[in-house]
C-alpha cells in the first residue's frame, strides 16, 4: 500500500555523529552466566543464565555440551563418584581435555556444569564464599614443572524446586536432576599456547544424603548464542548523509530532528511538555549532540510519566498502514539507572482507546500494541553490569496474562545499552493476516538485527490496523522513579521501507 506523506520537510543541521560505523563490543563476558546473590533475582537460576538481563537457558537447568561436543549430551569430560559415607570428602575430576579446548580457542570458557549422571546421593560442597580457603573450589593446572592453583571466579547452584538463585551461598549442591552446580575459573593468559599436562578440578564435600553412591559428571557450559560481528545494514538513510533531505524521499512518511522550536506541532499530540525540552548542551549529564538539538526527556523523582507524543496515521495522512518502519536515535543520560522497575519506550500500536495497554488485555478484536520497553539496569558483579536491556512490550491476540509480554532484544546482545552513547533504534512491524500467526516484529540497533519474531497474531479482523507511532517514555509499572533520570531522542523517521542508521555527511 502506498502512503501519502504529510509534506513536511525538516532540515538537518550540518554536524553529525556517525553511529552507522560504530559496533558495540561487549567482549566475551556477555556469554557468561551470572552468579548473583542468594535469594535474589539477578544470577543464574533454573530458567535463566542471567536473570538480571532476562537471558534464558535454552533448556531448563542449564545448557551444556558433552565431551563429544554434543549439546545436552550424556558423555561427561570427567566423572567422580561420591559415596554416602556421612563424612567430609574431597572429590577430583581430571578435566585436562576441556581446559586444553578452552586454551586453544576451540570453545569459549563459559564455565562447567556439574550434574549427577548416575545414583541418588545428594552432595553439598563448599563454595568460594566459604571462609576456609583450603575447602573452596580449586582448579589445579600443571604445565611442565609449573603448578598453578586457581580459585573460582564464580559459582552457584540451580534447583528445580525454585525460580530463585543461590549465588553468594556458602555451599553448592548436586543431586539427581534436581540440583546442578555451575563453576567458572579465569584462565591466565600466560597459559595460552602452552600444553597443559594436567588440569584437576577439586571440590570439598561436607555433607551427603541418601544411600549408595552417585557419579557426578563435568560438562562444558554452552549458554547464549555467539554471533560474529557484522557491518551495519544501511537503508534509505544512506542516500541522505546526516539525514539531510530524507523527508523528501517517496518512502518517508514523516521525519523530524527537533531543530524547530515548533517541533511539537509536527505531531498529532505532544503531551507531558513539562517533562521534555530541546537542547544542544547538557554538560551536567555528559550530553554530546548527535546533530544539533535533541529532545531531552526527564523522568522526574516521584513521577511515572515523562513523554507521551503520538503520530496518528489517519489524521496525518488519511489512512492507516499494515506495515511500517520506525527509526529514532536514543541516548541514555549519565544519570540513567533503573533500580525499581522497568518501563516503556517508543513503539507502534493500534489501541484505538479500547485495549492493548494498561492492563486492558487484547483479544485480537479490540486493540494491540508493541511499545518499546526498558528493564532494570543490570547491577554490579554481573557480566553485563551497568547496561540497560531494551525490548518490546507487546499486547497481542495470544497473550495469556493481563499485561503484555516483554521480549528483550537479545540477538547478539545488541539490545543492552550503555549510558552516554547514541544508538540508532529501528523497529519494523507488519500486521498478521487476520487470524493467522504471521505478524512480524523486527528491531535493529545501529543497523544490526537485535530481534526477529515472525509468528505474532496481533488481530483477528482487518479493522485493526497500525493506528499510531507512540513516542512514549514511562517509568513502570506503578512505581515512580526514585530520582530524576534523563534520556535524549533525535532524528525520528517513519517510512515504508527499512531506514537504517545515518551516514556521514
């Protein structure tokens, strides 16, 4: 369907910060499971390898590869047998083969998973938090005459009986299929390219329960999905350096760069004006312009609402599309730190004032929405510490709860944002054929695919279309922000085809 443009032409200033050539690199740590603390919801659990980042295991109770490199395989790298003697015992595993594979780069060192492969004895081991160092987990590595003893960098247990984590506890547990243990050791760089003669894992068991014996196997952790770095995918914005003149493109419906003092009149609705302003300087929060002025959004202490600006297609261009692309630039300010609840970000919707937001459950006939979302900022002592996960908060026809589903943009860990950095955020939404599960939602960060879902049922009838672009920033949930927090938005484009990040002028 061809859509008419609104005829606006927004000039873009001459200086531009080039995001297209920048690729955030988090390093190897993003694949690591998180230890967390006992009883909290931030570390590894039966369901998540990093609960704070909402990163799920592919398989409940952990993802591993066996000695034959088989995912969820049954052949351990090493086995040690525990007998129910009701006394303290030290167990050892020869994991030389696994350590060699880590050091030669065959696999990333994501730690080990210990689980029972035979028998019913439950074993409790001392963890790295135990006060006596000689009873803590150890990895001994022998190279020639050199002997190195490593302490665990992280350890925790997972239990089928609870969704909570046990990082920070003084013990680790392995028992049947109900308790698995995770351990990770940082290997010294001096060992790379050296032949390891022997690598021995030692755990001190202080308690056993049950009868007989149990064989405990060591497996290689294999959580997450390693994505090779890719260049940014350029779109129609590549024809318009610094976005200059992009509003004149036949495929562009709307564009703005907030340079005009009358920018609010370009939208169908611009509410919460006390919480927003346009600026080109904000040194207190380490702001650096993308291109001239930007929209500054304030989530005030004690408040929830911050930005509620809307572009309604029917009013602006006389018709509503069934497919749209929406790109904007986002920068989280230096004071951005979500500690109480997540919230909403700009996105796409068709609520028609009836359903699809605020606990008004969608049934496929009354409304839907796919707003952006932000989660809690990831706390300290986490592999992704300090980053804020973003994603989609979606009300759709197949939702089961009262409130929408949250889908984190975790492909390549691209939806995990740093403060004080500009990102090109782009969303593509295509409505499903009425009743069919073929609706599409995609997201790119800096021109790199971060989310792709093509089985969404937004609607059961063709009366529901894409009603609006919802430029929404909202804290919660229901809990207000505990302090002032800010973010910045710039260079918004709505189009009928992929837009992509800006290129240099």
